[in-house]
C-alpha cells in the first residue's frame, strides 16, 4: 500500500451533532478572504526549504484575524496541543501573540486509526499502479507543498481512491469535519481574513471546499519575502516548554498503548524530542526521526 493510502487510514474523523453550517451569504463571502497553507509536520525538521519560521513569516505577512489549526477541539481546550502535529503549537503561539483568534478544526477517533478500505487484489494492484505514477513528494518545501501542481496531484489521488476503493471512509469523514469546522469558525468569528494551517494532504480538499462556499481564496505563493534560509529561527521559550510538556504526555500514552498505536506514539515522541532539543530549527537527517 502507498504511504498516502496508509496515511489516509491512520487517522479518522469522529461524529458530532453540530448542525451543518449554511453557506455564507454571497455578500459576506465576498468580503472574506481565506488562505490555506499546507504544512509538512515532522518534515519541517528535515526539509531546509520549509523551516518552521516560514509559518511565522506567513502570519506576519498575511495578518489574519482568524487562524485555523489541525488540532481536535477537546484537546485544544485543555491546551494539549501535542494532539496535533508540532507545528500547530508553534502557529497557535504566534497567532495568539498577533491578536488573532485561533480555532481547532480537526476530528478523529482512536478506534478508527487502523481502519483501511476494502479492495480486491486486482483493485489494489490497479490503484498502486496509478499512485506510483504520481508519487507523493518526500517532505516538500513551502513552494511545492502549496503550488497548484501539488493540489492537482492530491485531487488525482482522491479520484483514484474513489474509483478503485470506493473512496476512503476514514479519511473522507475526517476531511469532512475539517471543512465543516473551518466554515463554522469563519462564520462564528465573522472573519474577514482567515488562515488555515493543515497537513498538505488536507489542503487540496479544504481549499476547494472553501472556494465552493463562495469565499475568496488567496494563493500562499503570493506572500512576499518567504525566504527559507532566513526563516530557520529558534522557537520561543513558551513553544519549547509546550512541546516538552506535550512530549511527557505522548510518552505516557505510548507506554500504555499497544500494537500500531504504540508505534505511532513512539514515532511522534521521537520527533517531539528533536523539536525540543533543537528548539524547532532545521535540519536533521531523516534517519534521526526513527524511534530509538
């Protein structure tokens, strides 16, 4: 199975009784601009073309009044930001420092983490052949992760999954809640400039959904002076402390977990260790990300 397909099956959305938000009124939608920035999670520690500081620079340049992050609401409420990728702690800190509202938009359930679509051997081989022709880039830099060609690749992958596997229920459910929560937050805050930070496999669908809702979507590549070499800055003390505290909880959870969950948590603990040691700066060899 491809890394993308496996990743789709690793995290799932949950269920909620929240009402579906209405599409924004055309006049309101026209007044709201949104930007979706695709991040690369632990890849920010290995990819010199995409250090964490570029996310800070994006906040400074875009000046959003609302920031959306890839963390579940229940853990965000308790400030357990390690529930999401480590860069979400970082952008939450800087967004708050700028006076922007921050809203969590992720949703998944632990019991769904090991679910995968059912396919016949023939379907699996056909899907693998198509995915092999459009490989997922290993830890893309800022420009590649956010350019149109990568958005197009993401849509082609989803199309292939739908044709051969009937989609991916686990992934689709999670993504649907990303989209729903993003629009709900924009409406609730009456945002005029919203910035979403999500993993690059989520960016394609979220951006398309926001555009379909009538919102003006701005391309992240229009931001000026986004120089990777000048953006490899150490994270603030408050962020490093939050990572350190989160690392302790990840380790505790890994100790209590079994099977695939234990392996995932150990892998996450390892990259949080590196983030703390290096204060979030790049770069280490990818081999350093392996759990010890």
